C-alpha cells in the first residue's frame, strides 16, 4: 500500500511573520502579494485560514505542464494529489505485477478510479466519530468509495470506551485503519484491557465474514458507478425523515449500520423506514415488527446492525487475514421482503490480478429467492481455481412464515437432518451442504 500524505505543495508558514519552528520573525518567510486578484479573489471560499495561499504556495506562482504551457498555482493546486496518484499506481503495478492500493489525503474528481482517500489527521474526540460517518458518505458521493478515517483518532490520547466504539464504526469504513501519531499512547486493537480486546476482535471478525458482500459492492461500483457506503436519504429519497439522518448508514441497499457515537450511551435511536419494508436483527434474525424510530439497547460491546428484507448476502468464515479467510466455506444469509422475495450477487476472482473483469478471469453468481424457490447459479464462471477450494455450506433464511415440510435440492429430497426451522423467530437453515458453486443449484422449500 502506498500512502500519500502531503500530496500538495505545503509550507506551513506562508504569510506568517514568524515561522512555526523559528524563535523570532524573519524577512525570508514567504509572503504573497495580496493586492493580486488571484491572492484575494472577490468571492472568498470557506477556506481554513485567512488566505488561499496559507500553508501552501502563492496563487500567482507559475509552473509548466511539461509541454511548455504555463499555469498559475491557483488553477492547478487541487490537481497535485490527483496527478501524483496515477504514476504512483502505475509504478506499483509495474513493480509487483499485481494490484496495489494507493491512499491519498489529496484527491480530486476521478481519483476514485486510481486511489482511495483517508479523511486526514483527526482527533481522539467523540465528535470525530460523527465526522467519520459524514466524511464516508461525502466521498462516496464524490466517486471515491474506498474511504476511511484514522480509527480512534490521530492526535491526542484516546480513551478505552471511545476507541471501542470507534472500532465498531471503523469496521464498516471501506478503508479500515487504526492509526495515530507517534507521541500519543498506543491504540492498536490489542493494546487494551481484555474485554475491550475481545470486543475489538468480534467486530473485526464481523467485517471479515462480510468481505464477500463488500467485495461485490466494490466490483459493482467499479463497473457501473454508485456508492458502497450510502446515506439513508440516498436509499430512501422519498422518505423525508431520512434527509437529515447522519448517524447511521448502509452498506449497499441492505445492511444498515447504526454505531453508538456518544460517550456513555448504551442505547441508540435507529430509524427503520416502514414503507413496504421488512427489517431483521442481523445477528439473531428476529424481525423488527415496530418500524420508524426505535430505541435499541447497545451495550459497550454491541454494534446495532439490521438487514433489510429482500437481501441475499454472501458471507465467509473469518480468519486471521484475507489470504486465509478467502479459502473458507461460504454461506448465504437471506432476508425475505413482504413479497417473500430476495436477491443477491457474488463477484469472485483471485483477489490480486489486475483487470480480471476486463480479461474475464472471474466468477459472478446470481442468487434469487422467489416464493419458496431458491436458485443459485453461476452467471459466468472463468476463475476455475474456485472449484475445489470454496464450497457453499450453510444457507439461512430470515422471515420464512410457514414451517417447511419438505426440501428439494436439484429434484432430490434433502435429508431432514440437514435443515432446521425455528418457529419462534421464523428462521430456516440448511447446513453442511458443501455445494460446488460452479454448478446451478435449485431448492424448493415446501
């Protein structure tokens, strides 16, 4: 991974009488001619500081583009990070012959095709958890979906409770990194008391189980555009209550994440849109019958997650890293909507080769449930190494209203020791299936 931090010309003392690292004022410090129109534009932007040139070069500074054309810095300042990202990515791919990750704090429209974005040097303070959510939502709208904050804060010392809650939120940042400055106390996930370490481990494991879903979301955005993390207003634009919600968010259309972001709070007000929707507790499968605003109990080691009806999410057993976890068995979690339907997809390749989609070296699966019939089929299957390595073991259905009497799998009856039904929660599960995903599988649940 390449991390580009100060990707624009930086001079922290521009227009200052005294340099920050000097004991007294000095005439050699950079001062820009404020009488120039570019230095003092008629309509001032909402900049941090007094002048556009603060902490950088003068706006009237000139530079060439390599072809002889001269530009003022005013016109190209925001292109520095973007223009550095492309050759950096090309160089990393040329060296490793595989995919590379470039992360920049300085991005611009179209940067998302080449790099991710991290949200800058934040602070170990509770308000910055909310800033994290807003930053993710904004940059997904900007077309840069691989985005995240410095989990637990970059400056200042964290508290255990704050870092525990931020790890819960951070596990659902597309770019998930716990990072702080060298002079502050440790905050890596294993540096806390045992109960906090256990809490951190659990939420990281939840993220790892969901990587097939997250990976598929990124593929879809890469090919067709859109967002990975999205606001409630984005997904429910006609629900006016959603327009002002900025303390919960979605992965794709179906997984709702509602982190606790305030100190000492052990409950969370969550809004579940009610117009023709079904919502389920992600962990237990219990249907949430009361919709609209609900108050959810959220002890310090609990992150509220809800699954929207209509979803089929591919998941995978977690492991110490993604090299190992991607070899583990798959499972599907299905949440039925009011019409007893659900759909989902899975994109899968070797995880490291460049341009597998363009060269058709990938697999893409469609999952469809429609009134007692579940079809699992490979839409395209060109990555053959998946055959023997990865099987689909378990399938769980939330919201199945009637207890099944018989299960048919590819026109054969499935043994009753391979399926169960919880009549209290209306949860149906098939287990130990060991399905080869290169083949089409049809289930009839009657």
